[in-house]
C-alpha cells in the first residue's frame, strides 16, 4: 500500500541548473518479495527473491535474496535463510 517506485533521477548540473541530464533506471523485484507500506524504492535497485522491505524503508541499494531490510536508508536487519 502506497509504495513509491522511483525510476528516474538526474545528474547534478552546474550552478545555473542543478537538475542535469535525466537518467532512467528500472527497478527489479524478485519472486516472493514482500514490500511494506509506504516504502520507497529508488532507481536501479534489485530486490532479491524472498526478501522483505519493511514499512517506510527507503531502498537505495540492492537487497540480497532472503533478507529483511529496514530504515532510511534501508539496511539489512535479518537473513531469512535460517527461518
């Protein structure tokens, strides 16, 4: 619910125009992933199979398979291979 998939960004431009060249990057979501409410996935991230993104997390980097991530920015909290 209310998850934000951000698939574009831009380079940092010069002082007269900070929003430089636009860049589009896809987001990849693996099988069996659970994405919590109001989380934000930034351009280019890959969420591995069986992972959980906690509610409100901001995912700025790839998430390994079977991993719980949480926080701003999202950090690994638990490996689910043991579960």
